[in-house]
């Protein structure tokens, strides 16, 4: 057969798709939420520390209250790097979840091993229009979470994973 025949190109495309899945990152709302929480908590800590040090030790010591601001600048950058590291991919037989900046962690959850797929959204997540998908399997070590998805995407993913899990008939 010729190398340009449709049979060969279809197989090559399928092999390439299996080797390099299509990754989906987290929406930008997750990053906005996490950075806002960082600013609020470290901002309150800075103000409280400045007042406390200023009253108890004197105005010169209140300068140490700037340390949480330095931590805030570092955290701002680290949150961006962490947000970019999160991604997931749906493959034919399993779901891949990848995360981590220094220590990369890739979790592979076979559809047939899933027992429960739940969508959760706490008050802060709801305020930002986000939801998380949590996957439970028979082995507790392989439970996985995809945080900060749009609620519609979280529900679509839950329904798709449930459907695929039932089709594999080993879980759900």
C-alpha cells in the first residue's frame, strides 16, 4: 500500500491522538479567585501586624509588617505558575489529570474504575461561577479532583464520565 492512502493516514492520526491527548486547562476564573484570596488574607495580616507592632514595639518595628507584602508578591507569581500547570485530557479509556510546577503529578483514572463522580461548589467558588469535579475510585489513592471548572463544563464532564464508566461496567 502507498503511504498516502486513507487507511494509513487514519491509523497514523489515531496513533498520534492516542500518544498526545488534547489537554484542557483550567479557566482564568480560578486564578482570579485564588489571587483575590491571597490579597485579602495577606492584606489583612499586613494591616494587623503593622498595628500590633506599631502599638507594642514602636513605629520602627511596624516596618516588619511589609514581609507579608513580599510574600504576597511571591505568591502572586506562584499562583500563576500553578494555575498554568493544571490540565486534564479525556482519552478513549481513561481521564488524565496533570498538575505541578516543580513536582509534576499525572493521574490516570480508568473510566471503568470510577465509582462516583461528583460536582461540588463552595460559597467562594459559587461567587466566582466555578465548580470542582471529584472522581472516586475503588482505590482511595487514585481519587482525583479537577478544581475551578465552569459549572456547565463540570456537569458535562460528570455526565460524560458517568456514561463512559457505565459503558465499561466495572464501576459506577
